[in-house]
C-alpha cells in the first residue's frame, strides 16, 4: 500500500512539474487561454488523448460556436436563466480551451466560458475554473472540429 501511495504522490508531483503554461489567444470577439496537452487539470495527470489546439483550431472552434448560438440545442440547455447566452453576450466570456484527439481522428475542443467581470485573470491562466453553481456566468461546451457540431453543453447549476 505504501508503494502505491508513493507512486501516486510521485505522479502528481511530476505532472505539476512538467505541465506547461497556458497560451493566451485573442481573436475577433473572443479571448482566452489554450492549455497544452501536458498541462495537468485539477491536479490530475493529462489523459493520453489530450491535444494542444493551435490558434487556427481555436479560431475555427469559435466560428462553429458563434454559428450554433441560436440553435434549439443551445436554447434548450440554458432554460430557466434570465441572462441568456447568445451571439451578443458571447464576447463577455473569457475562455479556457482544452483539446482532445478521438480514436477516429476527430479533434474536440472543450471550451470553458467564464464571465470576465466575475473572474480573476491570474487564476484563469493557471488551471481550469470549476464552478458548480453560477448559472450563465460559468458554463462549458464541446466543439467537434471534424463535424462542426457542438455537444455536452453544461450551464453550471443546471441539472
């Protein structure tokens, strides 16, 4: 048991030491941080299928997201909140981007969105912000760059 515990501690420390800093990216209507595939998230070592998105990947993911904002899928997943998420409000969020490569070669960008006036800019570049309530102030969505689809939208506080 002690051997297992020491191994877990070693892996945790190694993942923190070798993780790289997030890269700031800014485009038309968006800004945020790209987390490289080596970056540990919430103290966990990176998964094997992690991918470091390029600036072009982020621009394409943002284009897909913007184009899908008025869809029924987005409207359905934010029901009950008085501050809607739409094309006009999208630019008020600072993003965090994490990339994944799927077995079929598809690139998935997981975007975490946090209202800029509610977030500490120093913290947002260090680790993914996890908020378990807050409505439309903190939410996330996944974008499939290969198919142009959005999925797994989670508006925090919504079950």
